[in-house]
C-alpha cells in the first residue's frame, strides 16, 4: 500500500492522539493511550493471540509508530526540501559554469584575433626589411644589408613567439609593498 505524504498526515491527524504505550497483562498485549501519570488510558488495540510469536513485539511497534510516523514524515519532507534546494544550487552552478565557458571562448577568440593581427603586422615589417635588404645588396652596402637581415630575423623570432604563445607582452612590474 503506497500513500502520499498528505494521506499519511491525514491518517496521523485522525488517529487518537499520542503518546501510546504497550501494556502486557495476563491475557494479551494491548496498546493504550498513555496518561500523564504513566497509567493506561483509552485502549487503542488489543493484540489477540497471547501465545503467538510476535504479538508483544507488534504491540510495541504500534505504540511507537504513533510518534514515529509523524516524525519520519517531517524528516522526509525536510530531506526533500534540501534536495530541491541543492538541485537549484547545482543548476545555478552549471549555468554559471556555462556562462564562464562562453566568456572564456570569447576571450580566447579575441586573443587569437589579436595574435593574428600582430602576426600580420610582423609579416608586413618582415617584407619591408627584405625589400630594404635587397635594396642595400643592390647598392653593394653589405653592412646595411646585414643590419636589415638581422632586423628581419628578429621579426621572425618575434612572430614565432607571438604565434606559439611564448610572448605575453610587457608584464607589469611588481610593486613592493611596505610591511
């Protein structure tokens, strides 16, 4: 038999108020309401079959169930509310992670575009140095041709560093803090 929380609550509310207690007299175990002075109150249930194996245990269970069922229902509802809250937090965390991933992808795209732009500018400068080198060689100005070639090679190195990610631009100097 499966009952909803509301059906369980309704059964508890309709039942005789607790606490209940089990008593064992000479004939058969029974469940009674328990009076404030600890004496037996109204009889709730008699457990017929004194000589049957579990009647005493059944009476103890029934008496305890009067207080335990509402407690367990409340505990289950608190746990369910916590699960809902945790699911909402998890959902928010996942949404936040997705937002961060999108922002990271956008930042990486902007970085890639900046690197491509720098590489393009370096290519332009390299072409310019090659043109100067050819001009100096044509004039037989070897020192200037060597100088242009050195600048060209420096630009090649710079382009490699930018594209490989080794170059991160000028880094800010660390400021020493007074202790």
